C-alpha cells in the first residue's frame, strides 16, 4: 500500500531577521549610470561589482601583471576570432608586447592568409558545397602548401613562421591585418596547430600530409617551450576554440611539467560565445588545480574581445 502524505504545516517554520542574514548583493555593488562622452576607463568603473563584472576586471589586472613581470601571455584562438574582424586588436597587443605568443588552429591560418592576400575571407559554404567548389580557392591552397612543401621539416621553423615569412617576403597587399605576418614583424611567435582533413587547403592538389604534419609538430614543440615559462604569473587565454587548442594546450602543459618545469601559479581564461567541456576542463580547471586562477567569460567575440583589449590598454596607462 502506498504511503499517504499530508501537506506540510508551514506554521512551524523558523524565520530569521533580514538584518542578520549574510547577503551576496549590496547596493554599493550596483552598476552606475555612465555619462555621455565619459572616458573608457571611467566606463569600466560603472560595471557592477558582481559575477563577470568582477571577473572581467580581475582578468585584465592579471594579464597586465603578467606583462609587467615579463611572463608569457599566450593568446590561443579559433578562426572565428579572425572572421569577426578582430585581428587588428590581437596585432595591437602583439605590437605592445602584451601578447607574447599566439596559437591558432589551421582554419585560423587559412583565414589569416586570405585576409593578407585579398583583404577578404569566409566563403558561402552552402553555395559552394552544392556546386562542388567549396574550399577550392587556388591561391590559398597554393601559397600554404607550396610554402610548407618547400620549407617544412620536423626540426625547422613551424608553420606559423613559415607562412608569416612568406606573406612578408611577397609583400602581400594586406599584411598589416595578418597575425601571421605581423608575428614575424613584431618577433612574436605564432604557432599553427592542424588536424589533418579539417582545413580547405588539405583538399588542394599540392597538399602533402608529411609537410603539414612536420610544420605543425614543430609548432607544437615551440608551444611547449613557451608554456613551460608560464609558471609564476603568466597567462593563457583560449579565445573561441572549442576543441583543438584546449587539447593542444593541455598536452603542451603536460610535456612541460614532464620535462621538469614548474608550471604553476599562472592564470587561464576561456572566452567564447558558449562554454564547452574541453575549454572548461583543459584550460580553466585542470591546469590551475595546483595554484593559479581560471576565468570564464561568455559573450560574442565581436563585443568581448574589443572590451578586453581596450581595458588592457587603459590599465597599461
């Protein structure tokens, strides 16, 4: 027989005075209304001192602190950051010496090269797929694959350096908007990490798996050395990569620690439109277990990245 339940008697519920209760939100922490024409630094002070309003400012402070200590600030990024038109902001932080290394996926390199060549990128996939022409851009595949076939070796320069130098040497018309080219100009390492078969240039007649693998492997080894220096105040940002860069970063960190480097007490952050499993685990949580701090900021790149970059510039003074 099923047990019969009677409604709870709420007359016996104990209450506590409101004044004695600890509260998480106070009027003093509320957002403040800004004024027309106010400086950006003052606008930042109007943000509510709650949740991401606090985390955002703390991340900016930690990035600036890493810069002032001379520690690495690594900008890991997916291709969508470039497609959102944000390359000039990443390049500006490279130029200022704040971002000391960039790690991107293969699609990032593809879009970056196209921007350098013609000042445009991002084709209509659906239309091209129906016609069988999706991913068939000749100049993109030719430049990337010819460069790698000519210069990629396991112990030589990585894909990022090879492509950046090629763009600079041939004076690509829009080099100033290329992270790869400006990495060469500013002497900022830019590493490219590919998964074979994921990028349109792997479909090109000139594509060679051995050279693609060698160039990307060289960049992985370079990234290991940069990650090894994060300990004691560096910063790693994962901006818009849901799978590839979080996996690469975790392995680079594992190798650096395996080789005896004390990579602890640094900060990480995941900035994306949606929060995914791998960035949360492989960037924010697992690497900072032994000290440090992991940040999570959710929002559209085209809004969040300009806010972050401008806030960093303001903090630098």
